[in-house]
C-alpha cells in the first residue's frame, strides 16, 4: 500500500476500524493491556492512551543495543517512563526535551494552547521519577526547545518520538528526522484527525508522503509512525 493510500484508510471517519495490515487494533490493545498500564496516568498528568503507551513500550524495545531515543515533549514524564521501561534490555539512552516550568513568559508567547502552563512539572520532578525507575543514568532531560536543541545536535537517533508543540510538528519532523538512522522509527502523537489535531494530521501526511523514504506506516489511535528506509 502506498503511503497516500495508508493515510486515506487510516484517516477515514467511516465505521469502526477492523484488522487491516496497517491498523491492528487487536495487537495494539493487547500491547496496551500487557505494557500500557504500568504507570499512573493521572498522577503523571500524562496525555497518552494505554494502547499508545503499550506501543511506545514495544517500539522502544525494538531499538538496537545502546541505541538512542529522542523525545520531544516530556511534560511529567509519562511517555518517557514507557520509553525507559521498554528499552531496558537495550540499555538505550533517552534524551527528552521540554521547557518544563522554565521561563513561563516565553512559553506563554510560544504555546500552542494544548497544554496548560499552570503547575507544569519541573525538570527536577521528572528527574526524580526517572531515578525511581532506576534510569537516572539512561535519561538525559534537556530543559529547552526542540528547535533550539536541534541546532547543536549531532547524534544518530534510533527512535524519534514527537509530542511537543503541535504547531511545529512538521518543523520538528523536518529538522530532526535527518538524524534518524536508516531503519529507525519516527512516531508523531496527535496525528490523527479523529483522535488528535487536524493540523498535525495534515502535517504528518505531508511529512510521510514520500514512499521512497518512509515505509511500514502504522496507526495507533492518535499516533502515526513510520520507518526510515535505508538510503
Ligand atoms: C502534550 S505534552 C507532552 C506529553 C508527554 N509526551 C506525555 O505523554 O505525558 C507537550 C509538551 O511539549 C512541550 N513543548 C512545547 N513546545 C516544545 C518545544 N518546542 N520543544 C520541546 N517541548 C516542547 C510542552 O511544554 C509540553 O510539556
């Protein structure tokens, strides 16, 4: 199936989803039950569904040994925790970027209004949560903005998880995916018109349009993910 055909089917509003090759609700739900209920979503103030959490865990478990996972948009560390747990056996390094509760005036100017800036989790709180998982040495929290961090970035990435400012999902995709290793995965949250934001859905459709570059597209609730083809 071409990527364009994938989007046509994944974004249809008609009827319940059945078991297509590209959208596997039984498998996704099973992963949600097995792996997606390990952390207290409310306690974390988290924004991912259980099925999405289960698949984040699963995808993180598929990075190579000592691989690198980059997360854009950490908030309280819920998705980060699934990335950490999933990639335990791989001893992967997780770099998570978020302004946390720094410079709220700047965040107010830049916000997409999708996340409340009241009582934002601090970097220290998320660091404590990562330490409680025994992952202090595997997680690097960067207090900042993806579009600034990328300017000095020079490391290959095995799994890129985009869940930051929804107005700049396309920019994040374009600036960060050049660092993705061939065979690496990109996942974008809120990228489905029914479960996420129509703007992000449009951006992701545009970003993954090229069949020569992106393959194995998958749709898990509001996540669209894809594998970068070898050059
Ligand atoms: C939807 S929340 C992330 C939720 C988190 N992934 C989870 O599952 O719990 C989006 C986060 O991205 C942060 N953010 C906004 N713009 C950003 C940027 N340019 N770079 C990195 N993070 C950004 C927001 O402050 C917010 O904490």
